[in-house]
C-alpha cells in the first residue's frame, strides 16, 4: 500500500489518461478517481489495488473511506468530523469517476 503524497490538482484529462494507460483492471477507474480526489483535497493518501482489496470487507464506499481514515489517518478526526470528511471524499471521487465516462461537461444524471 502506497501512502506517499501525490501531486495536487490533477486534471480530469490526467485522470482519464492514467486510467487508459493501465492494463484494464476493473477497479482502475475507481482507484484513479479516488487518488485524484485525495490529491485535489490535499490529502496525502494514495490507494492501490491492495488497499482497495483490503477495504472490500466493508459494505459501501463511505464505510471503506471511513475505515481507511480510522486505520491509517486517525489524527484527521481531531480536525474533521468523520462523516463529513468521508462524504467530501466520496463526492469528489464521484465527480472524477463520472467525468471519466461522461466527459468534462456531462454527467450520469443528464442522460
């Protein structure tokens, strides 16, 4: 599991090209979106396939994000409400993920 800092402000184009260059693993788009969201929010997280596999024991993305923060970055709970932080991350991740499939100006809800 790589928990090294990542560059901030990844553009949606970078997210798409990073995903396209991978070997086509079904979780690649999700990992790319999570890592872009973390970076955009200034969080020094980086998820890989091993991290995602470990978190699959939890049902739902909010539960996975919360569990990860509690296990590896519990100090953040002193500054942020756990539910708020998990929802913020998930919201940003969803924006990146939808952009990968629906383009920069489209969304899953507009079709």
